[in-house]
C-alpha cells in the first residue's frame, strides 16, 4: 500500500475516501486532502509540511503538499520492535525532531533531522546520570518552532528520584537534565525559541502527572501540586503565553481539556470541557492550538470503553466532536472513515491534521483539512 497519495492540486478532495458538500449556514468551509497512511503529529506554521509516524514501519516521515510523505529512515520499530516519542517539525518545515535508531543500531535515542543534511544523533554525551532502559537512552516529544531546542526525556541509571527526567537539547548545552520533584518528568512541547517549555512532573509519592511549565529554566506548577488528579501540559503557542493540556474540572469532576493563559503575573486556567454526554470515566485532552488560542484541537473519550474521538474547540462553539465540526463546515467524511483524533494545527489555525480509521481495513489515514479563505 502506498504511503502517500499525491494529488494534482494542493487542496482538493481525494475522491476515493473524502466527500464534501458546502453548507450555506456556515460562514466558513473546509476542504480536505489525504496525506498518508500514518499518524500525523505536527505541522509547519503554514501547514505546508508535516511529520509523524508511518503505519507499519513506524518510521518518522516528512510530508509536503507537493511531494507527499517520505520516510526519513532510522526508525526503531523494525530493529528494536518498539518505539516511543512524538515527532515535531519546525515552523519552516525544514527541521524535525524525533526518536531514532542510534549509530550502533542497538537502541533508540534522540535525533534531529535537517533538510539537505539528514539525521544528527543528539546523545552521547548523556547527562551524568543517564542510562539505557528498554533499549533506549532518550526520546523526543517536542521541539521549538525555530528548531534550536529539542525536548522530551532521558532515561536514568537509577530509579531513585525518577527513572526518566525531562530533557532539553540545544547545540550549546547538549541534552540537559531539567530535573523533577522526586519522580519522573517529561517536556512535551516548546515555544518558538525554546524559552518556554511545557510538560509534566510526577508527584514523588503518588506517581500522578502534574502539569508544569518551565520559563527560562524556572519550573512552575500549573495545578495544585498536591491535587490527586493527574494533569499534563501538552502544547504551547509561539510566544509562550498560552498553554493547553488536561486537568480536572472541579465542578464536573472530569478530566477535561484545559487552557492556561499568562496574564502578566500568573497563569490563569480555563476549562475547555469534554464532549456532550461524557460519562464519569470519560475525558478530553487538548494537544494543539493556533497561535492566538482561538482554536484548540485534541482527543476525547465519552467513557472508559468508548471509542476515541477527535475534537475542535472554539470560544463561540465550545468543544465539538470533529466529525460534526467539519460536517457543519462542508467536509463530510461519509461512511468509509471514522475520525479518531485531531493531532495537529497550523499556527494560523487554517490547517488541521486529522487522523481517521478506514472502517473496512482498520488502517489509520491522516488528512489535512484546510479552511477556505475568501
């Protein structure tokens, strides 16, 4: 099966899978393009390039509107039969951070790919207490938009104080330990220049994740650090003033999509919510946002055994299941696909990366859905 389906025009409907009928009641409409059989995880600022993992091989790919999806090689899955991390792409689409197979082909490590140059292995050297756990010494989960900072975690040679610690790589410092409160920690994303980092830090006794932000290296909890509900900061905008992720809604007592905004003196939390009819075992996680915070995307479950569903949040419409959101704006996936997550969004909010499941084959296919601008 091909890994990509290039089309003649940059933004048209793939007739075999996608269908659309504009709806006059909506002021905006969307068109869609099949990207690849893959899991898209991040877009360049203008939505013209993307990255993620290919189905089957689990290799990191780079997709462009003109060239389709191309494997970047050095995937860990075929050699180690395992893989971790989330690939990230720079604002200009020329740099990608991801977990890769190391030079010895015996373990996974942090890597940086540059257009025209290829992969650069970021470890060794490891932090002083760095080690190898389950054939990995570190994983990539994010990157600054300028490509200068790679984030994630590195594995330690002791479980005392946390088996994994949040890490930040720059050319000047190498992979540096960002510490923890006595448990494990991780950095999921970075702003444009890497000065603001977001992720989680485990409670040293209870082991739950707690949403945190590092601003110029100083860590701040975004939730009450002694709250016994898990939370996580998943993404941050370019200037580092808006963060999204997950935390408990104290009124509904549900794990909900949330937003934190910097007001000049503190981070103010806003509950974005869950999907309608979500049960007590349901949840929502915000994993991406436009730079102005007007659109937030992510994944939700209505209950423990319920299927995964993508969502789109806006101030006017609230949190809406992705299939309904796009159908109301002219893009109907029809009966061949089921939308399962919205993993990525461009900085201007015009392009969203949607992961769908083919109902017949069960294969994941990623779709770039672009808003039509008059």
